[in-house]
């Protein structure tokens, strides 16, 4: 275990208990069916759709579509979904099927999850996840993040080569997530993580605030019509401005810090991410995004998932404050060097 | 106009005297007296609450020392006049802090060891109330049923529950905030704060028994009066209160930027574990 934060662990246990109460909620599918009973859009006092509340964006579906499903974008129903999981070739979506969101959230197969979630009672049904008949979060016939451009591949290869030699040299050489700077899942686009996939939306005059439990990152999105900030100011979560299109909150983000990675790709100064938040029923906000960065991917890609209301709360994730692993890892490496 | 007094005064003149005296009383009644709270009435949100939305910042020296203090040299002499402590009148009502004797001694030790101990140097979330008067802006996003308070420093955040009060599930750096309205004042009751944060760079400290009651009161279109009543029976002999105005950031494009300070604290926290010493950025060589 690389990082220990007892407060967080206790918080996780508490989340688990709370979540299990509401885990049986069934949610609308990605293709919203007409709701059974009349539902009217709740609105804030100034008339905007009310998106406020605490949500889980944990998913039952992987980011990228398993290859054996080909161009199949939707399961026909839950039976089809289960049958598909059983019929999956070995090593693909086995052991609990495609519902292992923590693993699914990282297409690189890296350390998206460095805890054994079952150890904390976080596996399977203990997390509230929006039901979905999608076969993957990434939409379209390919259902996966497109290939990187040659330039982006070279950039990554250079970084990896450097890391192979220098990864333990100092704290600054460790991955951003381990340094508690950004996990890359806070986005935008906001993606489910292995655990703590919990967020809260608050709407005030001219602003939408979104706090994400991982790693207590808060997005403050102006909706007052202002332009983006100066391009000189690069930000870990980018520079977001929003506006309402009908009942949908549309957020555009540019000016990312060049070290930010999204789904395995390094965002460039040309990156633009567009998100759409639409409340589709009493418990669900549909979340759609498009990532467009011609310097990094050969074409744009889009994704979609539902966030489901939970009772909350969002716990404080004091990542850096509890990052004992950083000193321990580095001192371990220095001790190893002395033995050589 | 001169009113005649005495025998020759008409009944009409008597009424004039009474009327003028009454007008004088009335005009006295509408003039604010120094003892009264300012009669400012804040603009409303659409649901009728005082509108506290905005980007706010303290403009004082409390983060150096919440008590009255003369200017003094900073702890890193190579930074010279640029990072020394400006003098400040203090924000504690009555000036001094009612420390228990052993707690007062610990503050002095904290100050002596501040380069090692001040949680601000390590980019740790600053807790309540210190987050309010760190020299960075913070933003209030006034929702329905919740009020989000986001701080630029370390990306710290609180979501104040404005519904029926709830209990904290665990202690935390930013604590557990239940709020309600008292007229135009947003009153926030903060509990379950851990014992890792300080009040200032002077080593003023508290325990995990800290209980803070904050009041945010609009006193003009661009200012709030902030009060924090501090109760910590493990450290202080009685409750005490700090107060200060907070000012709206009026720049047309004012916005919270990122101050993700982890990367600025890594060298001071982990530099001794480097493979090669960092060159060119030492503190005093």
C-alpha cells in the first residue's frame, strides 16, 4: 500500500455503510426512457435547472468497450448484459464482469486502484452506481479512446524513458497522483475512480461549484458569460466557463497544465473539453463530454455516463496531508541504494 | 425663526414648539448612533436571503499574528524585507488570547520552531478560521440548502449544510459546517476540526476540542463583517472572539485561480530524501 490515510479509510468505511442503503436504486439508462410517472425539472430560485446534490459517478461500465463486443454500443437489456459478461473471453471482463469500475477506469491498466477495495468493503454492491445499458463510457462505433498522434506518442515515450531512470530521484519525479496534485480523473472530463467517486454540485448566482471527493478538488465554473482567462495561466483542472443551453449546462475548458493526462494522453495547449450536464430524472444527471486535442489524438472522442444521487456526504480527502507514503517510498529507495 | 416665550405666546406658537421638538426627536431616531449595528440591508437572492455570493478576501495582517504586533524580520533572512512580517493591530477582541499557562508556552515553542511546524509551510489545509484570512481570496457560492465556501489556498473547500444540523462522521482539516440565517447574517457552526491547524504564523494553536461559530454579516455592497467565536477548553480559559472585515474582489474578471501548493512544499518536506541535492535554490547558501 503506497499511501495510508486513516481518516480516509474510516471515511471510506462510513461511505460504504451509507451507500449500501441506497445501492438498490435503479436508474435510467443512457438512452433515457420516458419516466413512469410525471417528473418536472426542479429549478433553482433563479429558474435554472437544479443540478444540486451529492452524486456517485461510479459506473457499471468500462471506459473502453471490450474488443469482443465490436461495434455494439448498447446491450438490449440486463439479461443481454449478463450473458455478454459470461460469454466474455478469458481475461476480459471476467470476475464480476465489466462492473469492476476501478479497473475499467484506467485504460492503461496501471495503478488506478492501489488498494484492494474488498479489504474496505468497497467492492461490488456496496457502491451506488447508475445502471446503464451502454457497453462503454466512450461512445460511437469504436467505443474507445482513439490512437495518439505520433507527436504525443513521442512525448510519452520520452517521459517514460526519463522516468525509468529517474522515477525515485525525488518527490518531484513521482507521478502527479502520488504527489496528491491531481489524479487525472477530476478532469474535466470527470471520470469515475476506483473509489471515492463522489461529487457534490452547488449552484449560486452566476456560478456552479463542483467538489469531487478525489482529491478534494473543487471546480468553480462561471456561468455569467465571461470569456476564458489568459492563456498564460495554465491550470491543473483547466480553465472552465459554462453556459446554459435550454436545460443543459454546457462547460468548455481550455488552458490545461501540460502535465495533465486524460485517458492516457498528455493534454496539449490545443486541448478543449466540452461537457454537458443534463438532469434527466429525480435521481440522475446525465454527463456527456467531448475531448478535442488534435495535437494528442488523431480525432476527438466523446463519452457519456449517468451520475446517480446519493445521500452523501462528500468526505474530506486530505490526500497530501496524509501522504506518508511519499517520504516512506523515497527513504526506502535511498536505503536500497546504500545496500548496493 | 424665533419663538417667543412667556405670557404673550399664542396657542399656535405652542403647537409649533411641540411640533419642532417632535421633529427633532424623529430625526435623532433615524440617525445611527455609534452603539448601534450598521443598518445596512443586503441585496437579496431570488429566494429572499442576504446575497453573500462573491469572491472575498481579508486585508489585514492576521495571518502573521492574530494579536497586535510590531513588524518583525521573517524567519528566512535571505528573503529580507520582501517576506518579513508587517505590523498589525490584531483581530482578537480585547487584544490578547486567554491561553492556559502551558498552552501559552506551547505557542512560544511553536513560534520558535515555525519553519518546521507551521502547517501553512507544508501546504496543509488551513482549517477554520485561518482559511478565511490567509492572503488568498475565497469564494462563496450560495446554493439552495447548501453554501459552498471554496478557498484558493490548497483548493480547500467546505459545503455548509443549511438544513437540519447533521453530525460529523469524522474529524477533518476543514471541519464540519452547519449553517443558518440570523437576519442577514450567515451563522456557521464548525465542529470536528482536527488539532493539526494553527491560527497564524505566530504559532497560535488549538486542540481537537475547537468549536468555532462564525458570522458573515454584510455591512455594505462590497464588505462583510466576519466574526469567529472560539471555544477550546483544552487550550483557553474562556471563549474569545476575533472579528475583521472581508472585502469583495472588485476586479471585473475576478476569479479564484489555482494555488495547488503541494509542489511548492515538496522540497521543504521531502528534499532531504533526494538522490541528488537540488542545486541553485537553497535557502541560505
